[in-house]
């Protein structure tokens, strides 16, 4: 869904502008840009490139979750566990206050 929203918000046009200006040196390594290069070079269909962006985004999210799970200092606050915003705020404040004691 996030990738579809980014495409609707102009990702293709932004990436194409960078590619045409040859300004993609750094962006060419970023998910969402590098996957579009084959499309700009007429080597792949846009739909295939968007599917590749989605796949790489999922892989990146999995790597992030793996990293976070291994970090014992991370304290997860699951929003669905609370019925009121003030409860979330209180839980967050307690987690921050206890940060140095972990």
C-alpha cells in the first residue's frame, strides 16, 4: 500500500527527473529509485519495476524487524493494547524514564 501511495504521489516522475539529470548517484542505491532504472532504460515494464520495489521494501522491513528484535533495549508499545491516547503517553513516558536502567 505504501509503495502504491508513493507512486500516486509522484515517485516515478521524481525518479525520472533525477535519472534524466544524471543526479541519481546516491538515489540509485535507494529502494524505490534503483528499481525504476530498467524502466527508464526501456528494459522492463513499469508494473514489474513497481513489483520489485514492493518486494525490496518488504525485505528491508524484515531486516529492520530482525534488527529491532535482537536489540534488548527496545521496548515495544503496541497501540492496540491501549484504549486511550493518554495511556499510550503514560506508557511511553515510563519507558523513556526507565531507558537508562535497562
